[in-house]
C-alpha cells in the first residue's frame, strides 16, 4: 500500500504517478519494469517516489488493487442485477472480464499479468468477496445471493467461500489459458475459452456425473 504521504498529494499528482506506473507495467512484465521510467513519465524526483511507495512492487500491487476493486464493484452490481443468481452473475462477469483482459484498454497490463502470474499476483487480482480482509464484501455476498438456487445456505459460510473460490479460479484460469497458449499450436480463440469456462462452471453448478442410474 502507498505510504501516507502519497494520499496527501493533490489528486492530479497521484493520478499522474499511477498513470505512469500503469503505462510501464503495461509496456513490459513486472520484472522488466523500471522505477526510472515511472518517475521520468510522472515528472517527479527518485527520492519523492520512495516517499510515496516502498518499492516497485508496492506501486505495482496498488495499481493491481485498483483494478481488483473495480472488478469487485462490477461483480457486486451484477449480483444485484441478476437478483442474487450467483451462477448467472459469474457467467456474465466472466465474459466481461475476458473481453476486458483480451480486448480492453488494459489488455497489455493483463497480458503481462497472466503470462507472469504467481500465486501472490492471482490472489491480489481476484475480486472474490471472501478474502479475510474483505469481511464487508463477503457479507454483501451473503446478503444478496439467492440461496434458494443453491444446495448450500447461509448457515454454511465456509461452503459459500469454497464455492466462490472455485468459481473465481475458473474465471482466471480460463483467461490465463488464452495468454499461455497464445503463441503456441494450441492457441485458443476467445470463443474457446468461453466454452472452457462454461464447461467447468456447468460441472460446479450441476455436477459431472449421472445421478439417476
């Protein structure tokens, strides 16, 4: 997270620094990104940068958190729009997220993120409402999901967390598969990752085995 001094800056200066950082992380993967390029584009001294952020990773994960928070808000709004239908919400959210990650204005940032994603990056990117530090977000989920459509209920919060975890894993693994296979013989179209996502989501929703034998 930024230091307190960052939040004391005028909003315009905050935005200029974040825009410079986002452009750098969109240009190259994190390991190749340069603080020198960020401060040059932001027109601030190197010393000032370290008054606002601990290091390159600090501003990277803050930039990532802003995208994550935006996605979380989209997910919450979709849950309201679908009247609590969790699976319908996830399906709509996935298509919007995949389109943004592949064709949107932040596509290059997402490309580097998914190609070089580790566990820490994936956890910080996920807009899941279940993280331990997001109690308010998880409560929003519990308050607005229509549990009459699920085999679990409000008395099983750990089961809800696990289901959401699996659904969000499917979202990000499906998008990651597009980038990981992009320059190989197994390259996927966006329609194919939709199919992959829907297949796994269907298994989570109804199961993959025949129940009546």
